[in-house]
C-alpha cells in the first residue's frame, strides 16, 4: 500500500505489476495516497482521472493521527549523512541549506505510533566529490563520527529505527551509544571502517 508525501514513476510500475494493490490498508483501501507527483509522462498519464489515486494535503499525508491508523506503516527516508550516534542530517551540508525539511520527522515518528510500524533511513555509504580546482574525485563516507559543523539534525537519534546502506541494515532502537556506533560502522564502506572505529574510541563512544 502507498501513503506518501510523494509518488514517483517507480510506484506506477509496482502498481501495474500488482505489487502494490492497497488492499490491506485499514483506511483508503484500494487507493494510493500521495501529497504530490514527481515524475514523467507515464506518471501523469497514470494519475489522470484515476480513482485509485488520491492527492491529499500535507496535514493528511503527514498527520500523526492518520499515520497511527495505518498498521505496519513503514517510513522510508534518505539522509545526507548519519553520525555514529544515529543523528541524521537530510537537508544541509554543514551550514549550507540544500533541501527543505520535508516530512522525514513526521513520518518517522508516525511510524513509531503505528502498530508494527518501522522507520527506515536509506543512504549510500559514500559520496563522490569532485574538486573543482583540480578535477580530482574524492570518496567521502556518509556515515561520519560527528555531523559537520552547522549541519541540521533533521531526525534526532531518539527517532531513528533502521539505517540501511548497500552493506546492510541495522536496527538502532534501544541501543546504547557504543552499540549504535558499532552497528553503523558495520554498514559503512569497508575502506572507512577502521578510521570510524578509531574515531569512535577517541570520542569515548
């Protein structure tokens, strides 16, 4: 089932293949609910006068009382970087704002209120950064000892549940700081794990 702030092209394919039916939703059964559409012609053609799709206001797509009524609600959000305690920055690079706050906090906490709900932060373990002066490419870990100075904490570590990279998935709920650091390092890129562990020790985690 789909209940989201945003609907994209990929969801159309899942609906057409029968993977998404919305049949088990306790509210809006049989209907995909979204706040906005972001995609191409295929998505727009699918949405046009489609009774199986409802675009609703943010108070409905992100409302805690609504999300709590969706059993097994799973919030899937991205992050720019995650520190070793589980804090997520999803809207700035240091002091530089690059995105809006979005619905990450709303949906992550809403998932906690849902029966059987869960929240997932999904990100690649690294980022390729090109030095404009030299043209050289630098690989940067997106799992970091601490967030960059000035970085926005989009989701507090208290509300982080699952964190996923291409190297695995870890559950941070109920973990100590030491357990959080160890688990997050296990899904960091292998080239950065020793460095992250050394920093975790230095920081007293």
